[in-house]
C-alpha cells in the first residue's frame, strides 16, 4: 500500500474537488491510503508516514521546504496547479515571496500535475521537471443529471461565476442587456449565481434573479433544481486565463445546461462549436447574436445538451480518469520506502509560514489602499470574511 499525503493552505473549490477525487481513488483501489491536511496542521509524523507528498497550489516557501525535507526521506513529491500563479493579472496582489516559494516548490518536485497542458509545458520546461501529468476532473455518472424536459415557460439563462467575474459581465454582457431584453425579454429569464452585478431588475422585461454564493454541494443542488437551459461563460483571452481549467463546461454539462463560452483556451480544449456548446468571439455584439441564436433554436439546444452529456460520460468518466492517473503516476499504488523514518521537527518551517502570512496581509492591505483607498481595503476584508464563512460551511457539510 502507498500512503499519499495531500497538503494545502486554504479550503477552496480546487481543494474540495481534489479531496473528493482522492477519496474516490482510495475507495476504488485499496492499495492507496490518503491523508488530507492543511499545511499549518502538518506534523512530522505525517511526512514520516507518506510515500508521496502531493502539494496543492504550493505558492509559499513553506511548501518548498517541506518538499525538500520529504525528499531527504525518499518521498516522491508532486504538486498540483490549476492557475498560472507566476503570471497573475495586474488586478491581483502579486506577492514576490509567494512567486519565489512556488518556483522553489516546483524545483523540489518530481512531478507536475495540472489541469492545463499549457501549465505542464511552461513549468516543466522552465524548472526542468521532466514528468508532467494532465489531470482532468472526474465526473461520476451518478452526478450527471439530464435536463428535465418539462418545457420551461421561458428559456432560463444562468450566469454562474465568482465575485471576481463581475468585471467580465460588465465588459461583455451588460452592454447588450438592453438589446437582449428588447428582442427576447418576454421569452427569457436571467439568474446570477454567486455574482451580483450592478443591474436593476425593474428596468427590464425579463425576470432577473440574484443567488448569493453558497457551499459547493449546495450550489450543485441548486443548479439541479433550477433546470436552466443556457449558461453564460465569458472569459478574457490572456496568458493567465488560457492556463485556467474549463470547470464551467463541466458544471453546466452536468445539469443539462448548454454553455455559451468565449472562443479561447481553455474552452477550445473541450468545446466543439455548435456540437457540445457555443463558442463566441469576445465582442458584445457577438455575444448578443449568439445568445439570440441559441434561444431561438430549440434543436440546437437539444443537440448541444445531448452531446455535452456524452462528452462527460466518455471523456470525464470517473473510472477512466482514475485509471489514467494511476497509469501516469504508478508510485501511488506501491510503497517505495523500506521502513518508517524519524523526520526532523517542522517548527521553524511553520514559524516562517506564520511570518509570511502576516506579510501577505500587509502587502494586500497596501495594494488595495493604493488601488482604491480605505474603501477598497474594507472591501478586501469583507471578501476574505465571506470566503472564510463559505469555507466553514463547506467543512461543516463534509
């Protein structure tokens, strides 16, 4: 049996999805045992126990030091990255010590695992890591819900996104909202899931609803209940966004929602235009025309819905994904250390981690102050408090 130690900083969606994958993987193959531990709670006994150290989004120097320590005891080190954290957009507080920590964590890793082939190529070449693995999201067949053909009175459109995606709505969808309402207002409804743009429902004929952010499981349950027809997923085309994952395709396809996506990576890795989704050039008028075309074409909706369902079943089937993962990283099914070892204390690593977190807080506060003064700092604090609340709700449901 091989022991896998998954280490992370905060409970975010990526962490929740990865935990679910390893939970299913250990149930699927009894040669695998997994521990899932936040870095601040890591003990030396955990490193002594593991055969593989699997770090999730390790953009802190403490991960690099833990990886180096694990190597001393014959542990295979892998890390998972689903965002290009070395190339954050200007709107993000880009802390240099975190980039340095990520670079060192990469250098101290044996395997790069990513949902993006672009990240695998970029980081593998830059930091001379020879082994890279592309990891898709596993979707159990039991979780795929076919659209309930109950003939909604109106075509139900959803814009499901995080708070940070408000800018994308303002850029691509809001400019056409008036024209969309004039053309189709009597025939459509629009629901915002998790994001609350500056839109006044009373100004439009269409029904407009806002749903607050919620824990991951509750979100999926709500998506299933709503029985949406069309989902919007605008995305800028930059070096950073191209390295993201097409989670939105999976989320929409799981519930029979036909996605309308920006015509850029990562969506072009999975969406076949007018087959299992709609690709749109990033111009407001193109978004207007695409939405109107889909709303007015029932056959297109049904065909895309059925095709996206088949894409999930064939390409993202849980067993297929798990078998590929074991094939790509055979170390996860075999113990490759001859005996348990006594690992040195982690006290100083954790102490430096605490110092770096204080530096994070100070840097972010100054960054937001420069961007928008005290008001922006307060907004940043509120966003963090809201994130913590969601994390606590996630933990209480798990």
